[in-house]
């Protein structure tokens, strides 16, 4: 008897298709690091499969539809017969080749994933506002779905880490952000895996829900919330009543509007390299006091233009999350000495918008405090503009009691509901 398997006899006993199920079961156990002990059972065994086991064991294989085989018995037969002196495990390797060590492979893969994630996790640890997003990524498995292999993920996460480290980045074109962080101006084009992750990171930084709700407008607004613009023409800002002049292209556009709502593009505003004066120069009409009123919704601008026309005081609409064009206009006005008064929707999303404005440009509330919310909530009839307040409460640093009042009443009040009062304020300012 030799110490090596007798391959001819081994193939006759375990190499046939009718006993292949047994070899498959054994090999699976070996890959999983499980002992080759106990019994394996084949349900609804055919007559040929039963005869193959009888040939292997040298005895009847029992009766019934199922076929059970003791792995210890197979091992003993192979050893004592000299077919496979090393036993059942040696026989399977001789027939099918080396067996994978799935446990070792899994450990190596997890080690590779930890190494790939380490720089990214270091960044998240330094940015507390991203920790909830990181947990969401872990729970959804988004990273592994977008980059199934650790090496692929390492490259993608390295780029993502560089991108997130740059955000927020006021006034930065997305192509430039991609080129400077990834070496590819198209790395953040829609549909690319990196773009999907980077967009969800931008939503996290902006305080928005992490899942991406789709659509070009949503993508544009998300990037704008962290200062990044997709192009200079699609990013716009709506205004009315801003004083113009004859000294710049933007000034001439504003002057020509003459009380009509005016849409300015980011391209126009980026090419305007001097401050915008928030009031009309002496001798050119009503001087004003340098206050720019800011609202959240276009309906306020439209109503103001309809009612006040050329006498409408300066009014800027952020249109939800401020775009890059909105920020650029407000910064040009601030550089010219403007003061801002803000009103928006009384909901938690509106509070997030207002907080961003308050932090970046500062404002005094324009009927946007606890007292005016209490009045509006008490007088509000049931309507779509007074739906129940939902979402995560947000701080209101310009008037801390506002947050408490909103949490207590739990009513969402949109600007349309208080539009008559806002128009009265604008009329008073025009007459004053």
C-alpha cells in the first residue's frame, strides 16, 4: 500500500457524476473549515446515486427516498482500502484541486476594507457633522455596492476624502472641484459612482436627508448648498427693486428692470467685480436705508412687483436652498454696505435655510421670530399652508424662542399665509 492516492480507483469511487453531490458537500465543509464528521443526506436520491454509494461503502445503502452517508465511514473506507491513505479530505483535493480557505479569505478581505476605509474614517472623525452620514453609509452598504473590491474602494474613497475636505467651497465650479481633487474634470459627472457618494456627502454637510431624491434640480440645489455650482447659467437668483446704474452690465440689467422681477445668472454676477450698492445714489430717486429684504419664495417677489411696481423696495428671493448665484448677489450687496432682513417658511427646512443665511451674511428677522409665529399659528385656518410640522427641529440662533414655539404648536406656516402682512411692510418702506 502506498502513501499516495490510487487515482484510478478514486475516480471510479468518487469521480462519477452519481456521487458528485457527496464530493460537493465535503468540499463545501472543507472551505468553511468545518470537520468532516457526521452524516450528509441527499433527499430523493436516484437508483444510480444509491448504487454509487453502495459501491463506495461496499454495503447496502438502506431504503427510503433519502440517502444518508456517514462521513467517518467514507473516510475509514478510503484509508483502509488504500484508495486515499490520507482520508476523505485528501481524496477531495486529489479529485477537485486545492480547497479555498474561506475564513482566511474573509479575514484578508475585511483587513483590506479596513485599510481602504481608514483615511476616509479619519476625515469623518474630524468632522462631527458627518458621523450620522457615515453610519448611514455603513447601514446601507452603499460604498460596497458602488465599489465592490477594496482596491477599487480605496481609490474612490481617497478621491471622496479630498472632495469632502474642500467643502463647503463657496463659488467653486464643480468641474474645477473635480479636476483639483481627482485629476479629472468629469469625475463628478452625474451617474458616476464617486459622484453619487460625493452628492450624498454634500447633502450631509447641508443638513439634508442623506438619500438622493433624484432629478437635476435636486442635484443642483444640493451642490449649491455647499457653494458648488454646476454651471454659470443654470444657477440664478430672482430679485426686484434692486437699484441699478450705468457703470456695469449687471447694473444696467437691474436699472432696465424698472420694478419688474429680474433674474440674474451666476455668470453675470461673477463678472461683476465691484460691490453692489444697496440704495439708489443721491439724486437718482428714493435713497432708501440700505436694507435688503430677503424672502424664501418667488410668490412674494411676484406679488410685490404686481402691487408696488417701480416703487418696490429691494427684495431678493433665495428660492429654497440658496444657489451659488444667490450667495454671490448677497455677498456683492453686503460688500456695498447692505443690511439684510429675512423672512421664510415656518418649517424646519426653512429654519435650516435661515440658519445658513444668518451664519454667512447675518440678518435681522423680518416678522420671522417667535412672536410673529405665535400670531400666525393662532390665526391660521386649516389649509395646505398650515400643515403639521414634520422633520428634525433646527436651531434658530437669530431668535432662540422661535424653535420652542414651533415645537409647541407643530404647525408649518408658509409665506403665502402671511403675504398680506409682508406686502404691507414693503408698501410702508416704499412710502417711508
